[in-house]
C-alpha cells in the first residue's frame, strides 16, 4: 500500500464516531415504553411539573411560548424534573417565531461534574442541527472556565471540543411547525425531524446515568412549543 493511501486509511479509522457517514442505524422508538412526562399545554397556564428559569412563560391557544426576558442575561429555560434516567426520548413540536434557535437539553440537577449540571443537548436552528456532549466538551468545568476567561485552550482541549459535537445542515422555515425527537441510548444521541433521522453522535458524556432535568431553552423571542413528551425504557 502506498504511503498516501495508508495515511488516508489510518485517518478514516481514527476519525471520531460523531462524523455522520452515510446513514447510521436509527435508534428505534420501541426502546422507550414508559411515558414519564407529557404536556399539550391545553390548560390556561404552565403545569406544576415545569420549572421556569430566567424567562417568561406564556401559554396561549394550547401553545407554550418561550421568551427571554429583556435584560435578563440568560435565555428562557423551561425544565421538566423527572426521576433519574440514562436512556431517554424527548419529542416536541416547535415553531420559530423570532428566536434564532432552541436548545433541547438533558441535565442533572445539582451535578457538580460539569458547569450547572449540563450533560448533553441538541441545538435546532432553521439552518443546522447540532448534537453536543457538554459534559466532556463545552461544559467541562475546566474548559468552560477557560472559555469564560478567554484563556487559550490546549491542543487536547480543542480536540475534545471537536469530538464532542456534530453539526448537520437542515432547511426549516420560520413560522412552520416541526416535530423534533431526540433519542439517547447509551453513549449515542440522535436527532429526528418529522420522523427523519438528521444526525447522530457518540460521545462518553451522553451515557451519563442520571439525567433528571429536560429543558426547552429559548434565547431572545420566541419559540413556540407544543406536545412535549418524555419517554424512557
């Protein structure tokens, strides 16, 4: 084998698993049998199962409208508290109504091993979907502190950031409804839009065994949400 071909083969073998090559097998929805939370926002206000952090809650015409408070300094965060689980599925209908993106987050309440207990998330915008292992990546305590202080990351830390996320292009229209599903099974997380697999990421932080806070995070104004459902095996 020639040297260039050998190097190319070696590079392919060592490439991070997060690279979306071809069509990986989709995690089956059959893996998730038990519904632990659901809300279609048919009531006049936000249900007691929700926790609101630094944002405004408007429930109108059967829809939750996430709105960041002006001058609040943080995106609006609506969180569902559940029992701790490792594998979990989140399904939510969403519509862009001004906000540039939303974060669908999986955290552990009061976990100290990463900034604010952030574990993993899927960021959805009209142009791309980002799958991110925050526990070992951007919310790793040391990396987060350095980034906040604008300190230079080591080469190893920069490589960790690259390996801990994967980005996939999409074309979503503002003002239209889409059903987004996130499935976590072991160290793998996948995102689906209207039933179609969009992207997949394997990373160790995703396998965190005690996820107990699931959030809808809205920067600026606003994202509309409906038909939230959380299922576990």
